[in-house]
């Protein structure tokens, strides 16, 4: 059987799904959070770079890359993205604390005596 007969429509698509993660870590929640962090941080970096470029262009004769409204929208996107990432990280920390407390029988910071 040739390789062509096993091709599916998905394998022929121009866009192929992408992940930063090696295949053995695709379903690991911690690894998925690392990949999300990379994506969000790079997106924030892109937003801030575009805002900076547009603001710098406004000080010269050049037409800015973005309008003032679009610049504000990108700043809001960067802010919201960083807040989202912080909330997800905080939830994960809370789960670590909850897991630790239930596994060691935490008494609220007091030694059981």
C-alpha cells in the first residue's frame, strides 16, 4: 500500500496544527501551561511592539502603523492577556496548595499536638 492511499484530507491541508510541545508531552497539563505561556507572552510582545512603533511614528512625519483607537485596543488586549495568564497561574498554585494540604492533613498552619 502506498503512502498516498493513507493520506487524509487533513494531511493535505495548507495549515497544519502546531504545538511547541514534543508529542509525549501534548497531554501533560504542566507542559500545556508552558506552551500557553509562550504563546501569550509572544502575543503580548507583538502587541507592545506595534504600539511602540505606532507611537514613535506619531512623533515623525510618517503615518503610524495603527490608529490611536487600534493602538488602545492592542494595549487592552495585552493587558487582558497578561491578566488571564496570571489568573490561570494563580488557579494552578491554589490547586498545588490544596493538594499539599489534603495530602499532609494540614491543620491550618498549626502543628497537631
